């Protein structure tokens, strides 16, 4: 197997590698965005709990 033939994908390289890149990007977003949202929620809950403690 020749590596240039492998990366050429039988003439469909643009479609195949674009699909792989898009899939990797979406998978990365599926990891990063929930973690970012979790940090925001934890920060908001902590702030609300601190405000509740001050009112007592």
C-alpha cells in the first residue's frame, strides 16, 4: 500500500478528510461545551449559596 494512495482515498480525499475533520471538531465540542457549562453552573450555585448564607 502506497501512503499517497491512502491519503488520496481513491479520488475522494477532499470529501473523506473534510468529513473526518468535521467529526473530530464536533466530538471536541461535545467534550468542551458541557465542561464549560458545568463550570458556569457550579459558579452560579456557589454564588447563590453564599448570598443565602449572608441573609441568615
